[in-house]
C-alpha cells in the first residue's frame, strides 16, 4: 500500500471501478489489475460480489487465433447497497472508473459526490481522476453537470475532479450460460486491448500503463468509435439478419460477400463524414485501414460474437444521438451524403434476432410492435427523432420500411 503524506490514507495504486460487468472486468479491471493496482469493484449483483471477495481474482479468456487465459489478481468488491463503504472507497481511491452503462450512469453520481466530499474534507488538495468507460458522447459534460447538482455550491469540481472520456473499442461477447454456471466470474474478450482516453482530462499524472493511449482531441476518437466501429458492427448485424435470419454468429453473416461489401461501404461513407468533421485528426488512409481492421475483428470466429448481442436494444442503437442518427446528423451538418447509413438504419427497424434461449429482447418486441402500428410517432417518441428537424429522415425511413414490409400501409 502506498500512502500520501496526509491524514487521508489514499492508496495511490488502488482503482475503484463502478460496474463489475464485462467491460469493467475484461478491460478496465484487467488493465489496472495486471499492472499492479488493487482493484475494487462496486456492483449490485450479490453473486458476483460474493465470488469476487471469495476468490480475490478472476479469469479473462482472450479469444483470438490462439486462446489465452489471464488471471486478474488483488481484487475485491463492495455492494452498492453499502453506501458508507462505497463512500470510503471513493475517498481513498488512487483513481476511479465508471462502467455501468449510459442508463445507470446518473444513479452512481450521488455516491461519488459523497465520496468526493469526504475526500475534500480530509485533504482539500488531492484530485481524483474518473475514467468514464462508457460508450457515450459528451460523457464528461454529463457527469460534470450531475456532480455539480450533487455537490455544494463552490466545490472545486474543475480543479479537483478529472473527467476522462474514453473510446471503448474492445469487443466482449456474451458468455454461454453453461460456461457461467461453472465460473460466474469468467469473461471473454478479443485480443485488442488499447484504451483510448482523453489525455487532457487528467488532474494527476497519467498512469504508466502501456495499453493506455491518451489523445488530445478525444471527441474525434469517441465519434470514430460510434460512427465507424459501432455503426459498422450494427450494420453487419442488421443487414446480415435481413439476408440470413437463421444465422447466429457475426462471422457467419460476414462470410457473405454482399454483407461484407455493404457493411464496408456504409463504414466508408461515415468515414468520409468524420474526415470532413475532424481534418486534423484523421486521414482517409488511416480510416480505411481502421475499417479493414475492424471488419477483420468482426469476423473473429473464436470470439463467437452473436448477431443478437451486436444488434439488440434497438431504441438505444437507433436513437437520435447514437451510431446511425449521430452520423447522419453530422453528415447533414457538413453537407455530406448519408444515404447508405440511412439504408443500413432501416434494416434495424426490422431486426428480430433471438438470444441463445430463443428469446427476443423484451424492449425490442414493444418497439417493433409500436412501429408497425404508428410508424412516425414511434420514431419520435421512442427514438427521440425531431418531428421538424428530422422530417426528411423520417419520411425516407418510412419509404425504406415500406420496401421491407410490403404490407405496410401506415
């Protein structure tokens, strides 16, 4: 344990991670835990919490050309229900990370704020960096706003809290239930292990971990992840399902040259938009190489990534600021074509892939049913499209939907 020279026993090499899910364990926890940090997870799952505390470690299985097993050591967990313990953990952390998902992010801010208050009262000069391991645009602005709502007026958020946006490019597939029954802590992941993050967001020195890749313009890299990686992955899932509804895995559908061609074309169109928006950060050659590398990773057979995992949760993935609509809006802003992106999005409006137990995602059932009855109002209500600003987009989606649903009469 390394202590700072103050009355707070801050453990410089301790990371507290909100969210012991797949990214939290396979990526953030693995990076820091395998580089000498004590890893403390905050979670709500009592089985995962108990298992982490019982074992003190967990396995990450790297699914590549050659399978590799990594043991992440020096791990413990705290239930989010024990607020006083969580507050203590935050107040003494060397660094923090949050990987709970966009919808739950707001819920963890109050306890982080309480931990910051305790930290500040004991040592007003010790900053805390928070890695925002979320697939979310403008995550730092959102968290900053929420912290200010939960902290007293005048609390020095700008000087004592580093909000580190990230571009999470690691693919973590669904683990078969039979595997989880044998080991509830095991996680699968692809070999890719680079964490792109905001180099300007840190208030303390950037941790000396070789897999960290700090960038000066993180917004460009977050958009690259959303509008090339996420967009291309979902495009392959939606178009692949359209052509091969009985297929289960991503590598299967991408073996179809038509799915491969269309997916790559959509990604290239979005890359043109990105290059126009961020001319100082990307070149056409860089983005094309990135696209080809991504498609190679999408086709990783060992990963056994399912079409269901990549495509489900339609209201989020088709939403007004996510991979499709975000890229379309950027294209409109820069007067760039986006017809292929819009076509790819239309296939998502018909996506009905099932999980390994043969079930549709429950929220998708409700969305697709509503869409078939009230197309325009569902896009406005569920996807948060703007009835005026997105009028042309809605009308074009309606035309494309009609082609895919010959009996569509709305």
